C-alpha cells in the first residue's frame, strides 16, 4: 500500500473532487485518531509521506490494495498500474468536547466516517470520562451526531416554513416534506440511516451531509496486551450490526515506520500475520457502497469506482467526460470470466465479452472498454 504525494487540494471544501473517496477519522480525545492516521501513512509522530496539514487537519491519499488489478496488469503487460484511492482525513478529538463547527462541517463533506474507539488501558493516558468503555463512547458519539443532525433539520425546516408562508415554491415544498420525515425520525430517537428514502428524496437532502446517514466503520483501538482478543472485543459491536475492525494503532504505527526486515521480526514477535493499514483502507472502501470496475491496455491498467447502481455511461464519465458525451457502447467482461480465460481472444470466442448500452448497471469487478464517437 502506498501513500500518494498530494498538495491537499482534494480536501479543500470549495473543490468538488471526483477522483477521491473520502473517509474522515474521528473520535474522543486520546482515542488514537492521530495514531491510526500515522499507521496508515507510515509515520509515528508526524504526517507521513504524501500527507499534508490543511486548515487544522491532516490529509493523505492512499491506494486501495486489489490483487485483481495486479492480475489484469500482468495479463496485458501494462506499463502503468493505477489503483483506486481513498482520501483519509484525520480529525482527532472532534467529539467529547467543544466541537469546532468548521471541522464538523468538514466531516459532513466526507463520503464516510471512521469512528476510532479506545479499548486499550493506560495508566499514563487517562480516559476523558474516567474509564475505558468503547460501547459507552460510541453511544456518546452517535448521540452527538444525532443532536447535530437534529439541529440542522430544525433550523432548515423553520426557514422553509417561514418562506413558504409568504410565497409558493414547489421545490421547497418537496424538500420540506422530506425534512419533515427526517425530523420525525430524529425526534423519535432514531438515526437517519434507518429512514428509507426514494432516490428523489435522497437527492433533496444529500447536500446536508447528515452524519447519522453516512456509512461508518468502527476502529477498535486495542493495546498490545489485548492482541489475540480482537474477535471477542469486536463481538458486541458486530451483534449490533456495526462494521468494526479491531487493531492496535500504536503497534501498527510503529510497524509501518520500520524497514521490511525489522518489520518482519517485530510482526513475528507480536504474532501479527498482516499489517492492519491495508485492511483499514480496504474496509473503508467497502463501506462506501462503491463498485470497482477496471480499464485495461498495454499502457495502463486502472481501477475506478462508481456508486452502486450507476451505469455504463456514468463509468464513462468517470474516465473522461468526452467518453460519456460520445458514448456508443461498453464492451464488458466480468472479472470471474477474465480470471478463468485470461486471453481476450478466448473470452470473445466463449461469448463472455458483452456489448452493453448506456443503461447497463456496472457490476463489481467488471472490465470495461468504452467505445465512443469523436
């Protein structure tokens, strides 16, 4: 896994960046948000290579490990390999104390939220609440998210109702109808993720970036004495339907900063078979409800992502807007068929290369070649 050099522009709120999927790491003070970020970027105390500090928070763009892309590049002898990427934003101590509105707003812009929960004991680093209880901490953080969403909905509903009392506006009426559903849900003590909305209703509230509707993953930060207990410690969260990854951020941060030989020795000493950083990135990518598709050639094999349910013309637009404008058809082969047959000649002979129109819904692992005019 590599951390890519970048200048922080992808994290500027005023820039709509389509190339990155964004995961914001948050948590209570001393939960280990900074340490987990360091484990991912490869430096213990400071932003690692490719990370940058921007308006009070750290950012890094990291590649998503995908062995499928390696196989595709080998088959086509590609000179360049471009994996999918995730932008990781580190916002330590966002919850549990006076919240910075600017940082909270930045969290609303992310595609997903990673909540770092402290499970490790420490005599030297006291817990904000006096005791280590990750289930309690999660409840507290979700409650803060809930109240934040409720505040935004109430304020927006009040403004809309005041405006509609003076003049009629069909779009605002429809927005208000959706927000009333949100308001009822939040006032009933439920999170907005539990609200079943139509695509049109979803579109009308997407710009609010409601925290309780975002995909999220829990990172359970354990101590070295708790290694081997990951499954047991994660079980209470899994039983409640949460996506959770248990890891020791401190150990992982140290390991990621070592050279390969030293890292192997320490991993054996701690009984760690695989570094958690690639697992974190892969897990984060998975919860974003994205579909990965691949393009291929001798020049470059590349992984791309679209939201689940998007079409071939959306995939074309992701590659280049000209491809979408001049879209004729997509030549598609599933990764399973590609893995079995490998040669395009054989894939075509077996009838596994499909010609699909612009309404074709992209499936996970599709290899896609866009035919276009112009």
